[in-house]
C-alpha cells in the first residue's frame, strides 16, 4: 500500500498542466532545459526537475508619478503606463532576477531621463513623439531579458500651481487677442463694403434715392406717433419743373 501511495504522490508532482498563455521553464539538476514546456499537459521528472511558470500575456504596468525637472527648469510630476509581455520565457527567468520589477525600474529611470531633456511646452504638445521615444528606449533595454515593450503612454502631467496660473493667464490673453483680431477684420470688411456702397451711390444718384425711400418705409413700420424727415430736392425737382 505504501509503495502505491508513493507512486501516486510522485506522479502528482511530475504531471503539470499549463494554460494556453503559460510556459514552463524547467531546471534539471540546476541546468536550464533549452525548450520551455507547455501549454497543456506536461511531464517533469520530480524531484530532479524544477518547473517555473511564466505568463505570456500582455502586462499593464502603472508607473508611479516621477519628479521631473524639464530642460527649461520647470518642476513636474509625470506618471505613465507601460504595456509589455514576455517573448522568451527562458531569458526572462535566467537573465534577470525579477523581470517585472526590473522593467518597472527601467521605465521610471527612462521616464525621468527623457523628459528631463525636453521643454515643458514640448512635453505638453508632443506626447505622441515622446511616447514613441520612451517605448523604443525601454524596449531596447529590456530586450536582453526576453521582454517586449509594446507601448508607453504618458497619463498625467501635474504642473505647479503658479505655472497653472501663468498658463491660464496666457490662454486668456490669447483668446482676447483672437477676439480683437476677428473684430478688427470684421470692421475692415464692413468699411470696405461701405466705401463700395458709397462709390456706387455717387455714380448712380437713383440708387441713393431708392435707399432713401427704403429707409422711410422702415421708419413708417415702427410705432412712432410723429415722424419728421427732410425731402431731398431731387425728388420734387421734376414736379417743380412741370408746374412751371
């Protein structure tokens, strides 16, 4: 009975089931077995073999806020998110003690280093370019560990309170400037139309008389008890000539 129990216990430790996204890195008497195991049902020789599971799914790493001093000496707090996955399970276990912690530290140091070389305006206006640059640098550093960094995204840039006030004042001044420019352009276009209308009326006196009559019609529609208006001499000249 005891031998049967020992055999069952040995088989339980020898048979391993790995999920579709898992691979098993095997060390046989301390030496690495070249080919990772999995997925599915796998068999190791226990206690000679030691199996360590590695997930191949994409990992989302939240980089904590980092204190950054930009090239124009503005103190900022910037955090980011890093997406990476293990491409080579053997190297991820053998080349680095903890690939997750190592990738996190590499992301933090690279974030401070890269953002410290750009101005604040560039950081706020060209995030896509900085994201691409961060991804390339971190991926190049983690490649010997068998880790692939697929994307880096800057999440939040925390500005000092005095810098926020300055930027708000600058934005308000820019809005006032645009409003004044638009108003001036409107006045300029209106003046051009008035000059053109005055030129046409000076060339065509009848146009001026028609405009005068239209103005009288507009005045008559309003609720006025008494309306006094001058009559242009040009309107009554034909009648004077006829009477004479």
